[in-house]
C-alpha cells in the first residue's frame, strides 16, 4: 500500500476508536514518525493530509529541514533530546514531545529565552518505570508541571509516554489508562486550557491508545513501511 493508502486506513481506524469515546477522528492529531524516511516520503505524507511530522534524531531533522522536507505541515521532535542539542531544536519545531528531566527543562528555557520565543513542550512520563527509558516517574510529574509553569519561555501543553513493548494485544491498555488518569488529575487541580495533549500510541497500538483517551498518536512504520536498520 502507498503512504496515502496507509494514512487513509489509519484515519479510518482512529475514527472508529475515537467514536467509541464520544469523539471523532477529527479530534485526534496524527503524527507521522518519519525517522529514516527521506524528504520525498515526508512530502508524500503531507500531500496525503498528515497532520504533523515527527522526528527522533536531531541530525536527521536538521538535514531534512535543509531539504524542505516538512514544508506544509507542523514539525514535532519526538525522540530523546540531549541537552547539548537543544539549541538545534528550539524554535525549529512546533512541539518538543520528549522533555524528560528538570535539567532539560532548564536548557530549553535558557535557549528559548536567548531566542526570545516561547517553546511548546510535553512532559515525557516513564509510565512503565523502565530503567532504559527516559522520562519522569508518575509520582514526579506534578512537581515537574509546577516547575515548568514557572518558566516564562516554555508552554507546557500535556503529557507523552512510550509504554513497555507489548507482548500481546491490549497489554499496554493499563499504562494508557494511567496516563489518562494522570492527565485528567493534573488538568483538574492545576491547569488551564493550554493543558491539551495526551500523546501516546504508535503503529501497533494507536487505536487502543485512542480508546483510552489519547488525542495525539505517533505512527511510523504503519505509514511509511518497515524501517531498514541495516543501512
């Protein structure tokens, strides 16, 4: 199937899942995770109506920006972000989804202040408590939100998570439910109408994530095809 056909299929699945929660597909932002896909593939996805493109690697993002790969759609950074690469990302993307520490918040604030702009971000939550993954532990998120709200050059818009690799269908639903509950709790206790996004769900589980309350999903191989990691 082509990228256009894949996006159409995914949109239909998202719409069906969203309607089970009283929403429609129009309420869900589809992020095309374009890691290891060239500028032509990005442009094909944009022509097919992708909402957003998301990149995981700073170097690849920078190269593709130079090729006008993302012209016509917003760009998000969705991968692990090192502090020494923040200056290459702030101001270049509409949203940094993977803010995983107080130190990273501080660096984004510093760089955004120098550029005299406000950078939209999400806090990444390590919902499975995995040592190999970055992100705030669930019990740390409230304090991180409080701190982020003191930073004038950052606008915190919600939460993002990457749950453990599912060994069977539906295995990640408890994690998605926990993020949804955390998001609602924060919104009720300490936030305003900028508290907007729950980014969770990828190629294997985006429909489940939507049924659990996600309003942003990050889909890569189901749109662009399997990645070739031997290159």
